[in-house]
C-alpha cells in the first residue's frame, strides 16, 4: 500500500497502537505501505489533505482501513480505500511546527505502518508573508509612562460645539509639518469623527471644518447612526484613515476607509465598508468589528487588529489595505483569567506599533467606565505575551477629567521617548492626554 498525505490535527486523542510494521501473509503476500508528506510547507489556515493508495501483491487493494497519527493523536481515522485502492481525507487546524506523521493500515489480520513528516507555517505563508515564529517567553521591555501635564492636550470643545461633551479615541501620525490627530467627539450620546493638527504633538489646533466624517442618516447605510475610533496611517504618499461606522441604533459595527494625499482632506473609498463582522465569528465577536489598529508592515503587508462586541481582539492582513484575510484561529487576544482583578475578561481598543522587529501593543481592559491600559509584546503579531499589571492607571485624585478611566492609547517613538496619547474619562466627560516613557531599555 502506498500512502500520500498531509493533514491538520483534531482533538481526538487516543493511545497510539503499536503494529510493529508489516505482519500477516496471504496468497498475495503482505500489505505494502509507504508514506509521503506534502511537497511544500502548509499555511496553518489552509486545508491539508491526505491521499492514500494501498497495494497488495502489486495490485490496488480495496477496503483497507487506514488511520493517520501525529504522535499519539489520531488526525484521520477509519479511512477506507476505494475500488482503485485510494482514500482521501482533508482537515484544517494544525499548530505551527514540523511533525512526524505515521499511517497505520489494517486489512483482516494484516497490519502495516509507514512514516513521513509535515511542515506547518504561520498564517500568511501561503501568500508569502513570512513571520518570526520565535516564542516570546519573557517581556522584552515594559515602558514606565509619566503624564506630561495634569491637563489634557485635546480637551472637549466649548458649549454648543460638536465635541462639547468629550474628545476620545485618538490616532496620531507624523506629517511634513508636525503631527495630525484623528479623534472621536460627541455632544450627546453618539460619537462622530474629526481631526486636529500640531507642530509638536503637544499643542493642537482642531480643524475648522470639523466634524469631518459623521453618521450619514441613510437607511441601510453602514454608518447610518455614527462614526468612531479613527486610525490614520501614511504609506507611499497616500493617507489612509480607517474608522468605525454603526449601522443600527445599538450595534452592527463595521470598518470603513477614507484616503487622500493630505492627512485631513480625505474621501471615502467606493467599496466601504472594507471590513465587516461575519457569522463565522459571531460566537466570540458578536455583530461588531470596530476600533481598527492598522500598520503597514515594511515586508509589504497591511496588518489589522480589530475589537469586537464581546471585548476580544481579532487579526487580519491585506496586500492593499482593502481586501483582508482573517486569521482562522481568532481571537488573537482576549482577557486573561489570571488578571480578573483589572482586565475582568474584557480587552479592547488596542493600538500596535512595529519596532525593531517587535510588535508592541497597548490595550484597554476592565469594566465599562473603569478602564485601564495594558501592555503586550509579540514577534509575529498573532501570539502575545502581556505584562501582568496595567502600565497606566487613572490618577488617584478623584473628580478629574481622567479619574474614571484611561483607555485607547496610540503610541509613537519620538526621539528617545515613547509618546502615548490616551483617552481619559471623568466627572465632566472625556478628553485626550499625553504621557511619555524613556526608550533607553527598549530592544
């Protein structure tokens, strides 16, 4: 019997039987069994298939029972060869790594075994996205943030303006003349999106045209009711601003995109929304894909981490920033049961940078109205190690503009410091502050 295969694991664990190679004879002799793995590595999110062919005495053998094992785990059970002596099985979900795989055959009293191997690569390999799969076993660096001022750098607007109750959820990028910030603002319950500019990242001027992207009020529109959580990224002379739109009164959140050659003069792309929740993710995400954290990886890929309705974080990548491939093993980040005292099994509003081949993340965790900011690191953007304690907390003084929560904190290396613009909520609404940390010990 000749066996060709590659495969992915299931959760069916059994003690692996020891058949001890070929055994038993008949008129045509013993079963002949060989095995071969795939010719190339397999992306962990791609389906992997076995092809089995059995011979006995040089003839194709029908009705041979075959099981395929990886270590002591069966990954394809009770395959039976067809009239032409072949059988097939396709499965998905193997963990990344190189594995020995064994095929075991049974035909009456006859037994045979053969071995091969399979190489499973990290998500994106099928498209040429090569990741660093080095496990992160200890935190390479944890910043120690200090507020630059007790006052916000972008406060709420004056009474009667569109952001009079609060500014929130900033995204900051460098420009030729300084910095640009996109942010959400509100004068009621719903948020909408505007922009501000700064020569130094500290003193900000709100765009006089604000708000720039609002709910459009159109029945059936992906942003009928509100817009929120903007994310601004520059690549190759074009500015990309991703943002959340709400289609229903209480939910249905998806991500849209506006682009332009100037960071505050942007136009919606025709294909909005460019990223949506889907039914396959509803068990962990609900009907929400929100708060985009987007970077352009110099390897040539756009990467997206998105928050969900159940306060977990998913991941996708794209060749063009428009069409996205979701990770088959989402979510990539969720609340840690060991951190119940401050994460409360809820994480959201993460922000990511890629720094010297390290991904660093801030994220918001805790109960609504009592968020704090956590820190995590990764080599591949998929598997994260978090700091056990939050790295930024509301001040102990009650009644301030940020005394209830701190959250949604984009970060940027500036000189030898890491700057973090963050949202704060308090007794009077919300505003945006600035904190910095030394990068002397950063990798």
